[in-house]
């Protein structure tokens, strides 16, 4: 019986997909950014972009987090990507 319960935790289910959604990553990133935790925010926004590359909100938020961390050239590049994608939509 314990083995069965253990296996249930190893099998991905709908709860995993919900955790991995781009919008949830952005939502969490915004919460930690409000607390000044820019490294964590950056990680979340990067994850959101990985899950949904055309997510202009995630790209914009990623650019802001990069700017806050002093990575201005990278922030400019990411913002340019967001603008380009936004023009295509």
C-alpha cells in the first residue's frame, strides 16, 4: 500500500501542469519582485518565457528584473524581443 501511495507522488498529474503554467510563474514572479527578491523574480520570468516564448508580459517583466539587477544590455535585448513579438500579435 505504501508503494502505491509513493508512486502516486511520482506520476505527474494535472496539479503539476497548473504549477508549470506561464501565467502562474509570472504571478509568482510579480509577488517576489514586490518584495525586492529580483533573482527569484528573474528565475520565475525566465521559466514563464521558457514555457511560453511569445508571452510579452513575461518578457517585459523579465526585462524589468534584469534592469533591477544591473544587467542593462540583457534587459534591452529582452525588451526588444517583447516589442517585436507585440508588433506581430
